[in-house]
C-alpha cells in the first residue's frame, strides 16, 4: 500500500525500519509512553505492521496513525468496529492535510475489513472534520470521600492473569446495553505498557477484582474496575487508596456493575461537563441491517399500533425503509432523498446524529428535545420505543480522562 501525496510525500504502511522514528514522533507530540504502545501494537501478531500507516518525506517519518480492531455489542448484536489511535504529525508538516489523508486510509482499511462503525476518543472538535460526532457519554470520574481501611492482596497483573481479566470485564459489561470490550491483543498491551498499571486483587490465590490505574498526577484515577462481590470491590478500593499515599482518589463511575453499586456511598459527585466518545457511521443502511434483529424485537412491542406502516429512517439526503412482515421487520431497503419523512410516517435524523440515536444515552425522545433535525414524526411513541436511551460501557486503549 503506497499513496503519493502533494509535495513528494508518500503514505504507506509502517515498516520495522520506521519504528524508531515513529516512536520518537509520538513521544515528541504526545507522551513518552506512546512509543512503547506503538511497538506493542505493531509487534503483536493480532495487529501487525499494516495496522499503522506513516507519511514519509524521503526517509523521514513526518506523520502517523494506527487503526485498531474493536467490536461494539448492542444488546446481543456484535458490530465490528475500528478505533483510530496514536496520531501525530511533525510540527513543520502541519496544515498540509496529512492527518486527513491518514484518516481516509484508516476509514478505507476499516471498511475493507467489514467494520460498520468507528469509535474513538480524541482532541475536542477535531475529528468532527472527518465524519465523527459525539454520541456516547463518557462516565464521570467521582472523588472517593471515604476510602476503606487498607487491605492486602493487591498486585500488578501479569500475562498469566489475562484470561481472568477478560472474564471479569465480560461480567462487568454484561448488563450494559452497549459495550466495547478490550480485545485479547489490547489486554496484552495494557499489562505490558507504561501509561497505566492494571492491578488485581487476590483472595485465597484467586483474582477477584481488577482496576486500571494511570500513572498518578495530582490525584489517582481508578478506571475500569471489576469485582466478583462486595468484599472484593471494597478490598480493591482499599488497596488502590493505600497506593495513592495520601493523594486524592477518583473512580470512574460504572453504573450497573458490582463496584458501581458497592462504592456508591463512598463517592462524591463527578464533573458535570459534557464528555463523550466520538462515533462515525459510514454506511447507515449496513448498520441498520446489522441491527435489524434488535429493531425487530423492539418493533414487536409497538407493531400493532403502527397499523402495518413500514419503519422509515431518513437522514434527509438518503433514507432507509424496513418493511413490516409477518415475522417483524424485513431487510433494509435503501431509498433516496426524503426531506419530510413524516409524510410516510417515518422519522428524521441528521446523519451526524445517527450514532447518537442508535448507541447513545438519549434515544429518539431525548435527541428530539435537543436537536431540531432529529424528530419522530407522527409516530413519536413508536420511534421512541424503536430507539430508546441506552447505557454504554466502552473500554478504549487510552482512558478519556
């Protein structure tokens, strides 16, 4: 893969000989630990060198980006997804469209492997220029007001703990409507990298709780907590609080999980600032088709009220119809421009709000109260049931804090 860019620059896959330059660029433009993170990605057999692209000026690496493989579960439907990370450009080459070219490479690669969406965290506003929009809430980090008494048993995770870590996270995410787990490869990287430490709590020789703790700054953050019971959750918080050595401790809120319930009375209020994950939906019809089993189940509760009228979703310049059949909703039928979907008992949603409608915390009712270009038409109750508010739990390579 190689692409010529203006000014004699070339965009191509990363090679082993580029690794030192890529690491230096990432460390210079981001954090020193990013160089190790990049090496973990490209040297992992599940990702490899083709997961990273570079822009070179002769032999010099001047810009880079990496596309990771993820999956997003909505109820019982698993959607293949991409996550763009480790993006950096040398200062002298900024403003020349290199990140735009790298994002196009990432989106093309993501589409080629069958991804139905991309989810990421990133610089505020910047990625909206590349088709992303804020869609899924980032849970707040809440201060610990009364940590438990210190307890023994906390230690850094090792590669031997990886299967247990995966099981603990699966259990923690089981109750979420929308979940993005750590793939096996990323769990390996998180145990090995330096930007955070994954801690585990042992009881009678068995790991019963875990948390991801970034390198402390002014305070200590406890992220992605898991536990098998209340005692394990209490021991985990006690152990991390002891490691904090007097620093303030914050916990990422994880509603619906065992730590979320066990720690509720010990935590203060988190920030009320709007923090959200970016989502990009490249092909709405393909995503709606993948979600048709979920929509069919929801439709069963409201189908009789629609009197046989098809479900229609319009992004104004394009539209999609899900025919009503004896079995529920039939395959998605693409349509053309539909500026007034209410005339066919359809719903309208701006294209940049489709991710928020399908995956976000507001649903049709909440979004229609916030956005004039999201509306349910005449069948408000039906579309509110088809697109309800959802609780999400997303695990990303870097923490959004």
